[in-house]
C-alpha cells in the first residue's frame, strides 16, 4: 500500500470492535466503559453522569446486556434507607475481563497492520 499513500508512515489504521447479538449490540467499548463506571461508582445513575449519559440511556444499555446474556451482568438494588445501587455480577466482571482481552488483541492487530502500511 506504500505506493498509494504520499507518506505511509503518517497513516494508521483505526477501528472499533464489538460483539453483535442476533438483534442488538451486546458489548462494545461504550458498554464496557458503562460497566466499569458501575463497578467504580456502585450506581447506574452515577455511572451515567460520569459518562455524560442520561440515566434512561444507561438503564436501557444495562437492560439490553442483562437480557442478552445467560446471566445478568449488573444486579440492582432498589432504594430505601441505605439507598439503591448497582454492582457487577460475576458474569459482569467476566464480561469486562473477556472484552478487555478482545480490545487488547484488536489494538495489537491494528498496530501490526499499521506497521505493514509502510512496507
């Protein structure tokens, strides 16, 4: 490809990867960040706020992931004296770890293919 680009070293490949279910996206970088924020804050609403996202959008994403997975990724607790909250289940923690691995391998692939652009 180096014969096609004016300065091949100035170019790089970019991309995104996600897991697509039969009817909806299951997991991608945005959903991964939402899960990480839920884990860090213990709350869907605080996670949404940290991401500049509406609570409804965050709740819809959590609901989508929970209904597509064999086991829920996020468990919620309704409010009360101590307030409500949310936490990642063991399946949610595993999904985060697995998808982080996919992301790492995908970024390595993009870096290698970018290197090949200049060959």
